[in-house]
C-alpha cells in the first residue's frame, strides 16, 4: 500500500486449544468397563483447504501459509498487530494504529479489521512525536512470522459497504528486509487496494523505484462489499493478478539502475492487511461513515 506501509510489532495473545480426559476406573469382576479410547475428534483441515492451484507451466502449487480465522482470537504465531505507539507510522489521514478489540477481532470464521472516527480528539502516542487525531485504524502483518519469494498469495475478503469518499482498504505485501534501500526501492506488492471514492474498482500495484515509483492498474469489481478472492501469482519475470480466478492484469517491472530484474522482487515479502480512512483524492468528508470494517475469510499462500 503506497502510503501506509508499516513496521509492525506483536501485541496480542496466542490462543491455545486442548483437550483433557480422566481414565475410567478399572473394571471389576462381572462388570462392563467404560471404553478408555479417546473421544472422536474432528480431523484437522487440510492446509489451504486442500487446494493446489495450477501453475502456468502445468505444475501445481504447495501450500506454505494458511489462516482460516476459525478461532476467537488473532493467532500471533502467524500475525503481528501494528500500533503507531510502537512503529511511529500512521496513515495520510493521521489514523492512529491500535490493536484494540474494537479495531481487530476474529469471530464467525472471519477476521474483522475496523477503522473508527471517534466522537472526540485524542492523543496518539508515537516515538516520532505524539499527535492529536480523531481516527483509529487497524493493520496486521506476517512480519517475522512468514515471508516468501515467488509463488501465489490469495485473500478471500469483502471490503466495507461504503460508496462515498474516505475509506481505504488494502491487501498487500512488503519486503521482509529492505535489501535495495528504503521504500520504494525494495519493492511493494499491492494485491488489491480499494478506495471508496472509486467503489466499483480494485487496484493492483507494484512499487519499485522505477516507472514513476511503480506501475498500477484498475480492475472492475462491481460488488467489492461482497466476498471476492484476490490473488497474485509471482514469478521471476512477472506478476499476475487474479480476482475471483480471472486475470485482471499481468505486468513485469523495470527497476532503477543499477538494480536489475528480477530485483527488487527477488526476495521474501511479508503479507499485510490494512483498514484505514482515506487521504488525497479519497479524503474523508461529511458523508464518510464513522466506522468501517474489512472482513477477511482466509489468507493462503502457495509455492
């Protein structure tokens, strides 16, 4: 995402599932003992729901990352939550990134990321200098948990039900390390960015320090407030963006010298999700909702 890339730190707790049982009493003569076999359990779901998408060369991908959001808390073995208090970063609208239950939660099989317009101004703590704002935003990343170079990354998500300006959602990827320098030189992969001022479209973008800081496209998605699947297939020579399994854009890249392809997209990237209020041509106005939520059904990666 162009303006709200984050260095994000963990803030949540890990949920642990377990089962316990007591052994049955020894059988006595003439009695029938209760079974000591463990109760049947539901077998674990196959990684990436057992899906193995086909590669362009005819082979199939293997699942490398999967979160179906089936629990009741964010799995911090997979995700870190971002806060302005730790990273010092914000959005163009000066949203304060927080990790409060009202801004990020898991329920009913989905992740919910929410940005809110408070009814009063408050001080947002930041190592770069505290500031006053009325807005909070939400962000999660796999930083220090999972990253990969090449392959396929896919989200099933629905963007907020908003058709007036001021809302910005993003499903994207950033470098695990800035091998080629600070943004945008080390690259950024926006799998799907959505702006409520242009609500019928979703934007895939590559940033890499060439071609005016990158290349972008505009793909029609008539009902972004409904569930859709947003994917990128990444090779050494191209990025192919697919929405609901249909290619909307395929592109290469030409970085600034002395960097040569496949750089900067030859290094592991993290998965990131953001919900904030907009800026610039998609700035907040009097019609912007005061609370907006992006729901994510699952996130999967293959290689």
